[in-house]
């Protein structure tokens, strides 16, 4: 599974634009749900990442191109080969 980060989210991922789950990735095990994935990424990247992304009120999250409202929300199941994309909403003023 890979996670792609877009826009200003990379400010919270030490500049990483892609995170791939593989041996040596720094995360043990494989997340079973989107909630598990966000928790593990939050532990890996830190509190600022958690605060920005975890509630998903500031981000659009896609699993294999589908919005999570169609896949089960934070309880969406994940499997090997899935592509998760996290995009920040655009602020306008």
C-alpha cells in the first residue's frame, strides 16, 4: 500500500510526498482500516500531522480514487496494493 501526500500536508511529513508500507518503512505491521493507517502515520510523523490530518475535516482522503464517504469512512478496510491519497482542502480568503 502507498500513501501519497499533496500540498501543504508535506509540511507535516518532513517533506515526504509518498509513504510506502514495506519492510524497513518504520511502521510495524499492516493497517487494517483507514483509522489504523492514520493512527500509525500520526505516530510516525508526530502530533502536528495528527492534528492536521486525523479528523479529516481539513483533508480529502481517497482510497483507490474513491472518497472515503463511499468506502466506509475511517473504518474503510485496507489491503495490500491500495493507493491512499490525502489532499488538503484549499483555503480561500
